[in-house]
C-alpha cells in the first residue's frame, strides 16, 4: 500500500498516539474541576497552548482550541464579520480557491448583506498582492486568504498581503491548515491577525485544531455554554486530542527543514516522471508549492476512474478534495486556475509525506503511466482528440 493522500489527512505519529493514549488512560479529569485530577488535565491544556503558541510565534493567550480547521475558519470569519458590521464595514476580500469551510461561510455572510470580492488566483494558482491591495475598500472588514492551497499546493505571498492589511488597518485571516508543520509559519513575521490550523493535517488526531487570534481581537462564539477557552468556545476540552496535537506540532516543526527538503526532492522526481505522459499538465506553480503536493491533469480521461484503478494497484490518491469527491462537479480550484471542465475532470492529486520512499515514487510513476494509457485506450474523448476531431488543449 502506498498512501499518497496526505492533504486529505495524515497518519498519526507514534508520539501523538502514545500521548493520546496515555492522556486517555491517566489524565481523564475535567480541566474545569478544582481537584487534583482536574488540575492535572488543566496543566496538559496550558502546556499544549504554550507549545503551540511557541511553534507559530504567538503568545499562549492568543490560541483557542477548536474541533478542527473548519471550526477555526468559521469562527475567524464570523468574528471579523461581526466586528465589521458594528463598524458599518461589510465588505470582505478572499479568493476563489479557498477551502469550502471559508467559501461556504462567506456565502452565508453574503446572504446576510455582506459583499464579497474573490481575487483572481491566476493560471499558476498564486494571487498577486497588488490585486489584493486594490480590492481593499473603505468598508473592507476582512481579508481572508489561505496560506497554501489544499488541492494544488500553491503557497501564497502571505507576508506581503499581511503587510498591506496592516497598512490599511484591515483584519487579515489565513487558513493555514495545509501550511502548519510543513513550511515555516510565524504569525508575527507574516503579519497575521487570525490563523486556522488542524491537527490531522500534521500527523495529529482528527477532530481537533486551533484558532490563533491576535491579542485584542474580539471573537464571536459559535458554541455557547461554559467558560472554556476564555469564554470563547464552550464545551469540555478534548484534552487527549489537544495534548496529542501539541506533540505532533512540536515534532513537525522540529523536523520541518529536513523533511521539507527531502519531500520536495521526491515531489520533483514524481513531477518529472509524470510529465513524460503525453498531453498532461502540472496544476499550480512548480516552485511556489508545498513540499508534498503533486497535482496533474491528464487529457482524455476521468479522474474518478484513474483513482479507482490506482486503488486496485494499492495507491491511495485523490482527484480534487476529499470533501467534494462523490459529487460530479469538477474541482472549484482547478476551474479557478482556468482549467476547462473536461480537462479539470481528468485530475489527480498525489500528496506525499516523509513516510513516502523512493521506491514508492517509482511505483507511483509506473502505475499512473500504465493506468492513464489503459484508460485512454477505450476513451471516446481520447479517440476524438487523437483523430483530430477535437483539438488537444494540453
Ligand atoms: C482539511 C482542511 C480544512 C478543514 O480542516 P478540518 O480539521 O478537517 O475541519 C480547512 N482548510 C484546509 C485548507 C484544509 O486542507
């Protein structure tokens, strides 16, 4: 088996698993309880908060634990919207290729009277800071732009955009779910006001994440109840999950430089191998991309059939994002970078990790070549392309 879908989720690290098990067995008190067991759990939470803050250059009071990246995105955007509304500012700037946790939240706000400007992400999947700057108006309350895209892996000029937002006095949120633990992120250097992260994208457990909100930003509650998370997120804390998330993040950050270099080298080898397939194209900039991300379109085939046949060969990959697979619409990200429907349908995302071996890379290249050729063998679309009935796009 070769697992090449690390953008969908990652395998938990041994350290994270051991931390989680030990916390479940031994530190089962409620952190809000005043007796010894409760206080032990509280210590775990506060240590995790410190470790996570340190990993991104924040202070512990700026970290709020959530159920994952989606919740953090929702809370960040809805908080900025609430603040904006009070100040009579109801315009938000974002991009067309955000995660649905961001896009659907923005759609909800639009129904409630907000105006949304979605920036062009261009053919290479990278937005231009000057276009972000030009989109900011007097009534803009928030700019929300993802750190790195989950489908095509492109890394955005976050530091520069943050700088522009600071200058203009507009709140800046980034969905950094794909970036944290994979590339260096520092909320101070990068001029970030709010940031979302999710543990299961950096070898931590599922169902836990965090929101960083710079000191002074008033958050809106999504969940009402007890006074946990300084009154901003009710509900008994997921102590084992949070403790394991902190361990996973420390591990990821400690190994980041080495892993990023190793994984990037494997990524480039994989890209080079797949490029030998006729009529294909890499999606997203070749350089400004996450270490583990490879995303291709192959003309004349269906991404879904490609996935199923790769699965038969023991290779787990994805076409588009896990959240939208099962629907027949092509990926909104590929459409945003200008791929036409037919081409976008023939997409394949392979996201590798430090666990991927050179052997795995060779095997993936060989298998994808075989499967693409096989599928094209009986594709009517491919036949029309080859016969010249319809022109090739790629
Ligand atoms: C996975 C992902 C999310 C959602 O995170 P969950 O913890 O699964 O809710 C949000 N944004 C991006 C970019 C992601 O990759």
